[in-house]
């Protein structure tokens, strides 16, 4: 749906909400009525629609919890009748700017997943007989529960035929001549075209965890790459069940990926990719406007993921499906992955201004370790180091990639240089305090790092990688230097 049609759909949806309020207000003989969403993340009541028979009424669009009488009732589960001057004072109804002509309030909660997310208030002169009005109130509540899905069905009528032509063009972008990472990037960008107010995030298995790796170029800043998939998130649920999962987010729940996401709104479709019954990828398509996710759009998003997975499967030998597709034997992401992420973030940072570091980590006492360990043990050491360096272990967002044997590349997404330095120093201390080899041995590993903070003025990925290599060389040659930033 193009932007004009999206705005029209949202406009008409809000009209439905308003019409429902007018019908209910008239049917119960209310003087005033209003619906506020309970925005728990911002600690505010947010006005959706009103009904009024009076002229001395003015509503605020947003009211902080502590400044509104509904704060005491934001968790009610069933309709509740209040009497003014007994349950609440007239001064607690700030929408009247002279006399308060009503004596009774009737509260109707709207719940989702066991949580009250909206409250409708009807204000009347006489007490509402809930038994008499039970059918009207029940109809109103049911309409609220069903109106979104019903409206999504209706908006299919607005589909332009040329969207299916565009969809066919998107499918034709996939080719077995592309490598697996290129296929994922094309998939993300083609899906992004269907999500005008959202984006796409692709989570892969690596560093012994599931983390976000690829995001579409025009996606919002959150979720960032390197965000670990947590239990109770939508991505985790899709991976566990092995099938697409769709959810509308109320009060920032459920989370798409992690509890550390900066903001979760709208709706998300999480699509796992299974190849030979093994989960290799989970794709998250999200938009701030839930109305985007009509059944036809969901179908297109799922099919783009399916085509991408079939194209990848056609390229690879079946034996490769038994291991993680995008990592080395050490669990670090293959160069094609981190190079792709680095290149895309260089384009994004010119508009986003995010703080991102690219760096290389080397082992300072490598000669000593090589003299102690056999080849298989050296490989195990690298696997243990990738697991230890995984930024998620310390609550950071980032990726560990393969640069060469015993040299690890990293991308870290943070807030300032101190954040970056703290992560590096913590890893250095942890590894120096000896890494557990699992057989009773503990090895002291001394690491050094060279890094570059991405700059909107710097667009050449090769120069950034060379600068990081030069910085690491300086650190390794200087006995007293642990970290070099270029």
C-alpha cells in the first residue's frame, strides 16, 4: 500500500473507533464519554476518541499517570461504576472547565494478553444499570477486540494491482549466482519496500547465540545488529515453534528480540527459516502501523523469505545444512557477513549518526600458546575465545567475525568511546584471568585491539579495515599498549 493509501486506511480506522464511541454514548444516554490508551512505557494515558453532549468539555491528548484519576483504575479487569463525591472528587475531572454536571462514571476496560491497555469512560447524570446495558457494553467490547482484524480484511479491497507486479519483480531478484549473504540482503531490501514505516532485521546463529546481524538500509535504529535473541521474545517464539508468528505490540510487549530494545511499537511478523529441519535464520518484518499487515502483505513477506531460503538451499550441499551456515568452525561470523554489515552501516551512518566501532583483536602471547597446545586444542581455544568475546555475554550489542587465524574482527554498537573501551578492557581482564579449557586447565590469554569508529565522512570500507589492521599492529608491537584507536 502506498503512503497515501496507508494514511487513508489509518484515518478510516480511527473513524471506526470514533463511531463505536458515538454509538455507545448515545445508547446509554451518556453526557460525556472518552477512550484513553494506557501507555505504560511512557506512563501516560493517550486519548483516542471522545463523545460529548456538553459544550464545557475539553480533553487533553496525553495525561501523565499521576495527574489523572484513571491511574487508580488502570489495572481493572471488569467494568466498574463510580459515584462522584463518594469514589472521586469533582476536581479530579479536569476536562470540565466550569461546573461538573455528571454524578456517575462507568469504566469499561479493554484487555490484551491479560493486561488492561485501554479504558473507556462514560459519564452520566444517573447511574447506568449494567444489567440493562449489558448487551450494548458487551457488543462494544467485542467490537474493540475484533475491529482491527476485521478492518485488515476490509483494507484488502484497497490493494492496487500493480503491487503484485512489483512483488513479481522482487521475486525475480533472487538468483543462485549470488552468494548467501547477498541473497539475505536482497531479501531484506525487497521486504522493506512493503513496510513504509518499519524495517527488516535478520537474526542468525553465531558466537553460540542467536543475534541480529543484517537489517534493511532504511530500517529504524532499533533493533540494532548484534542484539541477542532472548526467551519470551517474538523471534524466540518463532524459532521454538518453527513457524511464522505475528503480534501487535501493546505497551512495548511482546519484545521483538530482546528486553534491551530501545522501543517496540506497531506490529511484527517473525519468520523462521528451516532447511532440512534445522533452523538457520529468523527474519523480523515490523512496522509502526499494524494496519500494514494485511493478509496479502503477510503472504508476500513470507514468500520473499521462502524464495530466499530456497535459493540458498539450491546453492549449497546438503552436508552444510548440519552446521551454522554463516559462521566458521570457531563460531565467528564469516568475512562475507561482517563485511556486508560494515558496508551497509557505512551507508546508514550518514543519516543515523549511530556510534559504531570496527576493530580487530589479536593474541599477544600467541607464540607461548602455540608451544603449549596441539592443533585441535588451538582450534578449541579459538572457539572458546569467540564465545568469551561475544558482546552479548556482557550485555553489549555487537558481532565477532573471522579475519584470519587468531585474529578476530568485531563490530560494536554503543553510545560513546567509554562504552567501547569498557567492553574491550573487561574482555582483556577476563581472558587474562585465564580461560577455562574444560579439562582442568586454565589458559592465560593476552589480547590487544586496534579499532576505528565509523565516521559519516568515511565511506571506503577497505580503508577502515586497513586502519584497524594498522592500529592492531601498533598495539601488538608496543609492549605497554593494549588498545589503539585510529
